[in-house]
C-alpha cells in the first residue's frame, strides 16, 4: 500500500506544502518520494488557493491509496498569528483538494491525533518518522500515521 502525507510549513507567513509518498507495511515503511510546493502569494486566502491549485495539478501523477494531513496542534485563529492563520487556511484547502481528488476521507490531525488513529503512542510515531525521514519529518508523521491506521 502507498500513502500520501502532507504538512504545511507556515514559513513566516509564506506557507510551503511538503508531501511524501510512503509505501510498505507499518513494520517496514519506506519513503518513495518527497516533494515541496511553494506559493508567491501574500494574502492568506490567496496562498491557500495557490497551494491547493498546485497540489491539484500534482495529484494525477502520484500513485497512492490513502492520504493524511498533519495539522497544527493549537487553534491558530484565536491568536491571529499571521503564519499560523495562513497555515490553517492552507490546511483546509489542501484537505478539500485531497478529499475531492481521492473521493474518500482524508486522515488529519496533529501528531497526537494521528498516533491515536494509528493505535500507537505519539512518541513512538515521532521516533519512527524521524528514523525513516529524509526530508520534512512532519509530512512523514502524517503518512506513517495513515499507513499504520489503514493497514
């Protein structure tokens, strides 16, 4: 089985989308591919739309069965932190694109929620992700949580 993990790096108000394709089994996961998508837009709503469009263009070339999005653990809107606010917009748009493209539910959550869905401990999920990660660990956390949960 192959799964897609996505994370959004707020990058100081200029969010980047990190993706990873993971294959194998929960006991033997392997990274197949990494990718990154960036936007040059300045406004959070336009950043979200730009990232969603760029991801939508990339999805037909990716072979995966399930997808997961690693979301922020704290509610970003309450603080109105620009980077976190744009991250929340981007996570929502990416979730929509993945759901519409794949025609199935997308696993999403912070590392604790992903670990719970996978039936493992957060520390164990993070350790496993760090061990196999060759790039953005946050996207690997999402993919690994999905791989374990869907096995």
